[in-house]
């Protein structure tokens, strides 16, 4: 084992993620090889130390933040190797999505790509798999986890193991928030890089027409991105226009209530043109003004992709500002599950509940594989934060009653664990408790995520 692989942490060294949840550890490590990970886990196991693993700490629920024990930063375990034979990519867990995407494009001579990555490109593969991350293009290409063919991890004894898709235990690791072991790498599938892409943003006067439009768009072959953003997102973006380069080049949005961003991708431009025409007609029928629709093609589409990411950044900056004024304020995001016909009613339900609350909020997200939008409350004070949490508790109870519970779908971490434990349906709780007991009965990995010690 390398000398000084486990380093002591200075008294006031605090770790926090993008939710502003913070904590501290007694020691820290920066493994550079899979062997380092194994050595560190063995050493911690011998001394009875718990381990909290993290990637680039961009999660929004405190899941990678240590409360005590050892903190393992995976960002130096970051090799990415593309295999031209089978067109798969092996990435170590600390590799960022940016480096995975760039490697695949470069090494395949711009013929293949890794399409499912989250909008936050600095996020790591380990974080993405532990969080069940979905990205802009997950509508067509699924979540990051959907592309995993094989998973490598270090278990609680420091042994390195591999699990292939379909093998017993494989699914339990995905979305486990680091509670089953340390993911060290994964083999990922890639897809052909399509030459033509268009981006379109349609503006609507109300949620119902926006949702009707989304339902029509879903049926079209070329659609690869389907995003919902309400007008509060654009107002917040306007506020940060001068400080974020991703926003400065965009025009001001027309008066609207809700926008749908979609991308069309194909190997034939005519297919895209035809789909775009159908969409413009559908939007007009639903009351949207085609002249106010934003469009881009090719590389220009990156600007629209940047908008979604920038809105999340604006929310984080706003919360960081309120947190600096009152440290009890943290990020509050509720996953609204929208399925089929119930979509409009679900949106109405949450908007109605917030109408008299006086709370600032915005709703946006991917209308994709997991059909979850996030409702972000911008708590200006601790009172706002507590009122928001009370609303979340009431919604969780109602969602559970109506069979659309989704609190765990965007991560539980430490911020939402009491809500999760008190409101999650039994099958959801059982799945997580059983996988914890199976892979990590001593509760060595990521203590405090999803459950308290006593729940386990
Ligand atoms: C501006 C912005 C935009 C975002 N957009 C999206 C989005 O579009 N879609 C989305 O789903 N999320 C999004 N996120 C949230 C976040 O980026 C993702 O959840 C991301 O996958 C987290 O990766 P990370 O490396 O930062 O993980 P961390 O925050 O470091 O950790 C997250 C969890 O993963 C665990 N973990 C990390 N590495 C390992 C490992 N090697 N082995 C075991 N467990 C591990 C940690 O213990 C923790 O439980 C966004 C965040 C920001 C700030």
C-alpha cells in the first residue's frame, strides 16, 4: 500500500455539494488506481471506519457529503478507454461525463457518441450511476445506467468484483447513492453519431397546451430531447443573464407560461424538416405563435442545451445567496411525476397548492424515461424553507395514496431522508434496506444516506 494514502483532515475543513448541505470527515483519500481503492477500504474496515465516497459533488441532496469517518474523493480515478472493436467504452468511476463524451467522439473518429450524459458535464460516472442520472437526451437514449454493460466495484472487504447487466445484484447498485460499495469503473455502450440535429423551443400560454403539445411530440421518431420549462425559469435566467455566458447570447423570451424544448435528430435532414413542420402545425393549433418559436441547428443547438444547465446553475446560485444570508436555507426540489393523461392534473395540483403560499418556485425538467419534473422552491429564509418542507411532506403522503410516489427518483441523500423514511411505500423502503443488508451489513459505506443508523 502507498504511504500517506489516507490523510488527516484539518479541524474546520468542510465538504458541501450543490444543495449547500455540508459536513466533515476525519480523514480523506484520493485514489488513483483500483488497487488504491481496495487498500483504502481494507484499512478502513480494519479500523472500523465508515467511508463516504464522492465524485465532483454536484449532487443536489448531500448524498456525497460525509458526516464523519473517512471521505474518498474518486476524481483522480479517471481513465477512459474506447474499444473500436466492440464500440464500447471503459470508464473509471471518477471520469467526468465531459471526458467520456470527448473520448468516444475522438477515438471513434466522430462516428459514435455516449449520448445519455447529464447536463452537468463535470459530474463523474460513479456519481451518475449512484444517482441514476438522466440527461437532456434521455428521452431517446435512456439514463446513464441504461448504457452500462458491466460494472466494477470494491466491496466492503476491499475485494474488486464485476457484475454484468442482468446478473443478480446489478440493478441494486444503480441508484444506490454509494451505499452498496465503491464503484470503480463501468463498460458503457455507445450509439452512432447522427449528422443532423435541430433544436426548437415553443412557448405556450398555459400548462395544458404545453402538455398537449408534448404528448404530440412524443409520437415522432426524430425527437431526442423533450424538456419542460415554466416562465419562472426564464425570469430567473434573465436575472443572471450578465453573469452566465450560456445565457448572454439568448434573446429575451416572449410572454408565455410554459415552454417545451425539443431536439430532432436524424441521419436524414428531410426527416427532421418533416417533423419540424408537423410540430409547428401542432403548436399553432394549440395557440402558440410560430413566429415566436426559437430554432437552431447543428452546433448552434449547444446554446439551447446550455439553457437547461444554466437554469439549474441559476437555482443553485440563488440558493447559495440565500444560504449565505441564513445557513438554515438549503436547496428544496420536489420531483413531480408526470404520466400519461394525469400530467395536466398533476401540474395543476402542485401549482394550486403553491398559489397562496407566497413561496417563489419554478418547475422544469426532462419529460423522459422517468417522467419527472423538478419543482424548485427558492427559499428566501428559514421560514420559507420549513414551509416548503411541510408542503413536501403533505405531497409525499398524497402521492403515496394516489400511487405516484416519486421522492426517491431524484435522489434522497441526507437532505430528504426523514421525508423518505416517513413517507415511502414499503416496497421502495424494503428494496433499499435489503440491498444495504446484502452488500454492506456493517453500514460501512455512505452512512446517513436514505436512512439513519436506527432504520437499518
Ligand atoms: C448545474 C447542474 C445541472 C445538473 N443537471 C442534472 C441533470 O440534467 N440530470 C440529473 O440527473 N442530475 C443533474 N444534476 C445533478 C448531478 O450533477 C448528478 O446527480 C451527478 O450525476 C452527480 O455526480 P457527481 O460526480 O457530482 O456525484 P457526487 O455529488 O459526488 O455524489 C453523488 C452520489 O454518488 C455517490 N458516488 C459518487 N461516486 C461514487 C462511486 N465511485 N462509487 C459509489 N458511489 C459514488 C456519492 O456517494 C453520492 O451518493 C445537475 C447538477 C448541477 C449542479
